[in-house]
């Protein structure tokens, strides 16, 4: 790590991986806890994750604020911790969230490259209502620095609609290695899959970010391409919790024969869990705090605090988390974490 070649990275992502979107470990005073951050990374490594996405929405975009000054420290620390605790014979993709207008995105991608990250998960939110040609030019420029993971972010947390034509043009960018599909919209999801299939690019891996339909995405042979295109893995905030269970789920999708009804029931139960954590009842206002709260209860992070003091659980969300922990314990790793936490927290 990093991968010796882009082809090796493509093969790894194409095999399908569980890639958690990393939360930020803060104490009750909103100070960053490196000790707990390291423990969290060790949990993801040992749970079997095939990569880690850092400086993304779940890590809190506020790390970029001069007030906090955490963007470079968190990127650097996470890369170093992963390398320290990872079996050198194991493949593992480090993906850095990159955002902002072109000048900022160039700086962020360059830093990530210099720190040994393998790819950039590229957010286009800062470009607002830019036309497709401007967006594609921006993507091409960042792709000259690091391989690209495209990102279709849902509008409720800052994204916008990108049509079929945009994704068809995006698939022509040579440096694209994957796309995270996270519009929380079936029509928009189909746009991406069809665009990549019609491009003929077999070397672009499709990943679900649709936390409301994870299993549905992963079991579907989409009706384009020969063989039909598949979403092969997930880069998800949801998989920042229950990561070991997520690895088992992905393996079971590859190897187990179940009826459509059985898969649908599992999908519904996982979506029920996600609703408690991600807080769609309040337009996702508590989505980061919800993930933090589950990790706090397992003592992997010291608090559910966010850098924004106004960001916390929504009314009734704690009770919903209580409910899904009791109703769907199989989606969580509580016993596994308890068995290993002391070792992970030790330096």
C-alpha cells in the first residue's frame, strides 16, 4: 500500500470491497482523540474491510475549517495507522475525500497523493450549478493527480442531480476507477449503471452508497452489459458500524443462494437500522451523530460529539437507535468489539 499500479487498484476495487466511510473520534470537549481514531481504524482492518474512505462526509467536512485545522492531520494519521496495523501482504485501498472548487480540490488531491492515498472520492458540491462540460473538465484535472472515484451524493445533504449524459462523459475519463452511487434515488442509480455499461468500460467498479437500499443494489444484475453490470461493493457510512457483519454480508451475496423474498427481508431489516442511524425523519440532520452514538455505546469513540456544536441526535433518534439495536442485533458487531477493544486502544 499504496498500490504499485492503477491496474492493481482496479482489480482490487473490481473484486468488490467493504469500504467504511470513517467517522471522526472526538471527546466530549470536541477534541480529537488519536487513541480512539487508531482503535477505530484497527477495528475496520481486523473486521475485514477492503479499504477506508477518509475526509468524507462521515469524517465531517468541518475538518477543513481553519478553526479546527484537522484535514491534513486526520489524513496523515489515518494513512500511517492503517500502514502500521495492516498485514503488508493484504490489499487495502485508502481513499481520500476531495472537495471544493478546482484550486482547493487540486491542493487536497495533491496532499492525499503525497500521503500515499490510492484514489480521490471527488465531491462536486462546491461547483453548484456548473454545466456538465465544466464539471468534466474539473474531474479530468483532479484525475491527473489521483485515480478518481466518482460520487453521486444525495441532494438532502448537499448533492444535486447529475443526468445520464454527465455520467456517460465521466466514464470516458481514463483515470476513473470506481463510482460511488449514493443519490438515494432508483432512477438516478439506474442512470449511472446504464451510462457506465454503455461506455464499455469494464474497469470501472460500481459501489453502492445508497444506505437505504444496500442489499437491493448488491444483488441486482442490472439489464445492461454482457454480462449484466453489477454493483460489486459498498463505500458507506452505514458500514462504519457493523463492519464485520458487512463483510460477511458481501461474501454471502457472492456465495449463497437465497430466495428473492429472503433477500428482500434482509434488505428491509438493514434499511430499518439505517433509518435510525441516518435520521431521514429529520432530513438526515442526525446522520453523523447517529453513527457516532452507536460507536460511542461500544466505546470505540469517546463521545458522539461533532465539530459543529449544533449537530447532534434529532428528537426521538436515541430511542430509535435503542429499538434497532434490540430488534436487529445481527447487523452490529457489539460482542466482537467488546472482545478486542482493549487491544485496539492499546498503542
